[in-house]
C-alpha cells in the first residue's frame, strides 16, 4: 500500500505499487478508452501518467474524474501528480461497482457534471463498471434514454451483467420499467428511487461472480 504524496525518494515505490499491487502492468498495454459523448466526455481504465498526457494533447482534456475516490495506492498518487502537472481539474467522485447506486452520489455527480470543464475523462480501475455507470448517468443527464445509458454497461468494456456488477444494469432497467416516460430521471432519483429495494431484488450468477471477483479481481 502506497500512502501520501510522491517525493523523489518514493517515486519508485509508487510505481511498484501501481504496477504490481494495483495491476497497472496490464493497463500499460490496455487502455479501455472510449468516447461517451464525442468531443465532450470520454472513459478509460486508470490512466498511467504518460497516457494521460497523450490523451490530454489529443482530445484537449480539461478535467479528470476519478471514480475510484481518493485511494491509498501508487496509481492514485501518480495520476494526481500528473493531473496537476498537466493543468487538469481533478474531481474525486467515488461510486460502487457491486452495490445499488446511492441516491446521494448520483445527485452529487450531477452537480459536478453541471459545472465541470469539458472535455473530461472519467476513469475507475478497469474502465468497465463504475465508468460504465457514470457514462450511463451522463447519457441520462444529457436527456438520453435508459436503453442508450445501458450501452455504457457492455461486455465490450469488460462489464458482466450476471455478476454482482449487474446491479448497475438493474438500476437503469428499474427506471425504464417503473418511471421512464412518466417522470424525469433526476426527479425519480431524488423522490422515488429505493436503492435498498433494488439491492434486495438483484441476484448475481455464480460463474460471472467468480470471473469478476477471483479471475479479474475487480474492485
């Protein structure tokens, strides 16, 4: 576990922690980068500093949204330092990948979304689940449909809807079933959405859970 700011004497330790404890060694060759809203919002796995610099230059990024939250690991320390050096606004917006989305966090994310500078890049660890949720929420904030939002939660990004992370799909399906066309999304979240009930209804598949938790070792 790496904790605290990077100093010259601790940079090697930060990289070791990032590459081998936080599995960034895989992310050096796989970026899981995709556009959510071309020209405005992008998604990827936790970027290395050099990749973040390349993406900023290519897409004109102004904001980096960290969906993992502030973590005690080398990847977190390195990306915070890189964002500061590149002049990017850095936003911590932690989401869960295995729990029903929290009302308060959705509304807080909307508050950030309304005021953040674009183009923006969002990341979690693998760029599959929390990034998919945030991408779907952004689609809804922009007036999209739940069907469009759910395309952000796809196997092509490494998301498995039969695993515990499928509760994120269930969230959008629930809105489509009980409220879409009747009440605006954010109003539904604020006044009707019951995350406890959604969590109680959802059941994951054993095989998909094994792949996600034991093979891929997702957060």
